[in-house]
C-alpha cells in the first residue's frame, strides 16, 4: 500500500472535492472516484501533512448524496481538503 501526500484539492462550483493532487507525483491528479476506490480497497492511503510533522488521513464518508472524501474532524482548518489550494 502506497502512502500519498495530498497538497492540493480540486473542487467543483459547489465546493465539493473532485480530485486530490500533489504536483510532480505520477498519481496526481487523482479523481475522487479513483481515490475512494483506492482507500476502500486498501490500495493507497492519502493524507494531509502538517508543518509540525503530524499527518491527517483522508477518509471516505457515506453521505446522503453518495460517497465523498474528507479529513477527520479535529478542530483545525490547516488540514481540511476544502482549505487546500486548488489544483
């Protein structure tokens, strides 16, 4: 299982995450559906790194309108996929 650091995220007009990115990586950009499949199948882990060395995993959530990606709720916006730069 490869670990993939996410440094940017793509968003649609509603602000929903559409892809995960890390410039220069062969897997980037990774469409949402592919990232969800990667996580659910245990093929790859995605995470957002903090400046202090901590990491926050990207997880799959089953919402009312389908599956989506997010980081764990921890009271910080430093690692939220919505707050990452666009890719």
